[in-house]
C-alpha cells in the first residue's frame, strides 16, 4: 500500500515530438496535484480460427495513452504545454503542438520506486477554474504516444517545486465582461478544447502532433446583480433576417499573495446559453449561469 508522501509528479517540455533536450527542466506542475487518469490502450483485436469458438490470441493496433492531471495554480509554466505559440498565445496558423515527457513515481513500502514516463504527451483540453472559497485549479486532459523505460529519472533536486505561498486563491480573482465587473462571481471556467491532435503513419505510435481545431469557451455563475448580462444574451441580437449575437471582450485576472498576476484576455464573448437559477428559493440568491463562445484567449503574466 502507498499513501501520502509516496508519489512524484513532474514534467519536462520536449524540444521535438517525443524528444527531451540534453538537459531537461523538470517541473512539478503545482501543489495539491491529482492524477485522475494514467491509462494505456493497446487497441487489441482478437484473432480467430474458423474451427474453434475460442480466440487464438490478440494483435495490437494503435498505441495511445491517456493522462489527466489537475492542480492548484501556482505559476504560468504550464502555458508552455497549452499555448502553442511559444507559451504566449494560441496559434493563428497550423503548427507543431507542444509536447512533454511526464515522470510519475511511487515509492513502495520496501523502499523501491516504481516509475512511469509518458512521452510525447500533448494537451487536448485545458481548464482554468475558479470556485468561490477555493483555490484556482488547472486541469489538463492529455494523450501520449510512448511509455519508454529508458528515460533518465529526475532526482528530487532536479524537480523545480513551487511553494505553498505561490498558490492563487479565490480572493485574488477578478472578472469583467464588456467592462462590467463581477463582484459576486460564484464559479467560472476558461475552457480550451481541441488544442492538439496526433498525426499517424504506418507505425503503432504517433508520427508527431499538430495543433487541432481549437474551441475556446468561458462559463460563469454569478449572483444576479444587474440586467447587463441578460441584455447581452437576449436583447443584443440583430433582429434582421440574418440574426447575430453581439460580441464583447472579457477578462479574468488572478493574483497570488506574492503579487504575481496571471491575466487572460477573452476575445469576442458570445453567450450561447443563459439561465436563471434558484429563482424561487427562500434561502439563496438568484444566480445567472452563462456559457460563452470565445474566439481567442491571450495570457499575460506579471511577476512581482
């Protein structure tokens, strides 16, 4: 049995798909790390002889690993895995998708260590989530193309580990949609889907990875305080034969106790769904969950 203090989780950005640089930089992604998925699919296909009801065996097809990791936000280093344009912006043209090698290890009761090294790992979906009275969380859904056993394992000293003091919490968050501040925000999520995809050839493993058909989105749930968001969702519609929903800018900013800020500029917010929640409820406030389509998300990082 393994438990608290027995695991290691770190990643290093690759300089080419499936290839680490000679001197990789290993980073723990944040604090309060949770690995929600670490699965290999061999896509076995059964083989049969016509004279037996039992299978003769199974042959593998495409290799694909699935990886899910989430953590409390402590820094913007993960942008290198998400924003394909040098970690600073989403791509505006097709390009190589950023990839990483991850290192996971567990220490067994006998003192031995069992490692796993997902390699050629790409982020398909990313979420940055705010929840009132909680820390800001980052969640990455990833695929990987290899799991070799010859990766040089980083030592504890090799892994850059963030401090608990670096954590971004809910009380350092601010939100604005079309210039209107949201002081009563209960939850909000920036979502980036379709960030990357594999390209495959004759081999079982991916040939490389490129950017995908990206779908940025933004969802909020705030206590109703004015009619502005309702107007944007319902009134701001061109009533001509060709109807169009108005587009407005948005902004989400997180600040930690060190004075570091991470700001996400959201371009062309268009509400795709708007509702009232708890309209008739004696012990709570009316809130307005809204889902927006977004055309672009641009991060800005400022360190104290």
